[in-house]
C-alpha cells in the first residue's frame, strides 16, 4: 500500500472499553479504522464484532460496524484485523489502547514486525510508553497521551461514550518529531484543544489518574465494604473532604517533579482537570460533584474485586516509579511512597515481607534501570538523528536476536542449516525421493 493511502488508515490495538470507542471515532472522522486484538485477548467485544462478518477468524480481514451511544451516537464501519503484521502493513499509525499490564506484550508483538519504520505508535494514557519501547522497536516515532481522550465503556461490540475530553496533553518521541504527526488525531478529536509537551516522557506528569484514583479510593474502602447506599467514587471519595486533600497534595508533588524533569507550565490539581473538561470549579470537591462525563457513570470498584482494580494496582505502580524519579532528582519521595505503601498494605496481607526484597531505584518499568538523573534527561530529549544512530549502532541487531531467541529459527534457516551439514545429505536425499 502506498504511503499516501496508509496515512488515512489507523490501527487500534485492543478491543476493550477504550479501543472499541476509539476505532468508532476514527471511522466517524472519515478515516479507515483497523481494530486488532491478540488471540488470547479476543473477548466478547472482538468476538461479537466478528460474528457480524460471518467470516473465519483465520482470514486477514473482516468488516464490522460499531454502534455508539451517549455523547456520540451513530454506526461506524471498522475492519477487524487478525495479524498485527497485517495492521502494520496497512496503517500509517497504530494506537495502543491496551491496559498498562499488556504494554510489554504489545511491544514484543511489534518487535517481530517488518515495515515498522514508517508507522507512528500512539498510546492512550501512555505512562512513559515511548521510554519503555524506544530501545526495543524503531517505528517512525511515538505519540504519548497523558490520559484517555474519552470516558467510555464497551460491551458486546457496542460503545457507550459518556464524554469526550475538551483538552489533551501529548508528547512526542523523538522530541524533534514533526508536529504534523498529530494531524490525524486532530481530525478524530477535532473539538479537543491539543497541547504539546517537550517530549513523550512529559505526558506522564499530566496523568490526573495518578492523584485522582489511588489515595481517594483508599479512603473510601471502608464505606465500599459496608455497601454504603449510593456511594459514588468521584463525588464521594475523590470529592470528599479528606480524599480531595490527599489528591491535591499528591498533585502538587507530581507537578513539582514535572518541573525537575523539564515539563514546566503544567496546571496543578483542579486546574489541570478543568483543562481536560473545560468547565470552571472552585476546588476539587466542587469539580468532582459537577464532573459531567462521570456523574451518570460514577465508577466504584466492586468490593469483591477491589484487589484487582487498576485504581489500586496500575496507578500506585506508576507512583512507585515517580518516587524513584524524585530521589534521582534530589526530591523527597515521601508523598508517593505514602500512597503506595498504604494501598499495598490494604490489599496485601503480607505487604511488608513481600516488598522487602524489591530493588531500590529500579526504573526497569521505563527501561531506564541504572540511569542517572542527567542520563534520563538526555534519553527523554533524544533527537531522531541520535535515536537512528543508536539503532544502527547495535539496537537493531539486539532486536533481531531477541526475536530469534523467542521464536527459534524460521523454516528457511532450518533447511539451510540442514543442507549445510554433510552428514545430513543422505537423509535429505531420501526425503526428497520419498516425496516425489
């Protein structure tokens, strides 16, 4: 497919609460949406969409449609894709809508793909995705979003879009990637104010989930366990007297850390939230009670599954990374550890013993283990020429070796090795004669 045609084709990896609505929005914008889910994660949404096409799941494509309700109402055509390589071949950009625990698997799949060099990889709620992936894959570049562009849910292949954010922060890697790579995103979310950051890494500090979710939810656990009638997370936990204080203090700590890592001028706390939702509130409690996209869909995790809630697993894990970044920048990590440790003790019966062997200052989650503060600053501000040179200098060879180690030699390599072994010639000759 020509590069001009590929530019209007956008892939979406992940067919969950974020991916299905995102694919619908891409189609709504007049672009061609390709939706992909790994075989192990093709749950009800992908399978229900597949049933519409009456095609075998082994075929490369299947056409389907997504019905949307809520703020966006319509029916939008998408193409289901059963191979990530096929999506790479067809699309000029691919959006990662997978939860953070699946990011490593997504990168591993992309490592095995050819023709990735002309593809932009975007990530919803990136949490440093470009930093994690830059040494393992070499696409055209990365576009990291601070948060999800929508409040949405998806069931049975249909999407409910409670609200589309009015503002968005994003960063690019390499840092000198042309801003024209954002053009398709601007088409899809045409009414959204898009603000660029110095680099992809900076989007991590504009993620409101990190201070909105874990601390306030922790304070609401007792009420949730007692099945308090009508309990809602946003107005009651996040917007409560004590939850809002925890959130505000953590937001200040994250903003101070952002300035250390060259991401200045980010709004703090409720001001950042107001940018995303474009309405005025006097403080966090006022904001939480009037938050339009969530009031009808206020999310309170089920007590029985609370220990698996991403509010208490994914977000605190990122706070642990921020604690390490704080220490490297000669800042106190206390605000981050305060939430991480309390959440850990609440959901783990033996948290103290289970965490005593964790390595100190381990930034392996960002593929920055062992880097100093100055080295991290250099890494996040890497230019395209510098990145290309590192790949030519050995990263590409490392990628090939990883893929070979994971999959073993391919059929052609296997046959070539056999033919090169003189001891195998009689066996090979006998095999050829038996076949023909």
